[in-house]
């Protein structure tokens, strides 16, 4: 348990940051599911528009180090691969 005033403040800040990060990761997972759903339904138009929205959010979260940059690249690559296969 935090004893000093500074440590108590850092504990409060850590809790706030944890809540915000968890919310953003949850939002990311939901957006990824939307893209995967479009791919599964072979709906290239909806999958592409959802991918564009999701890719910018993935990049933003990777910049803020909420997700790892390699994980961000992997998510985008897998979704992009699925969308390109719909075009064939």
C-alpha cells in the first residue's frame, strides 16, 4: 500500500490509466471483430470501410503503447490479407 502522498497520487493515476487503456483495448477488439465479420460474410465493401476505421485506431494505440507495435502490424496484416482474398 502507498504510504507517501506522491505514491498515493501515482496509485490513483495508475488506476485511471488502467481503466482507460482497458476501454480502448476493448474498443479495438470490437472493431477487429467487425472487420472479421465482414470478411466472413464475404462483404468486401463493409469489410474495407471497417478496416480503414480500425487501421487508424490500431496505429494510434500502438503509438501510445497501449498495444505493441508488432501486434498492431500483425492485426492489420491479417485483416488486409482477408480483405484481399475477397477480391479474388
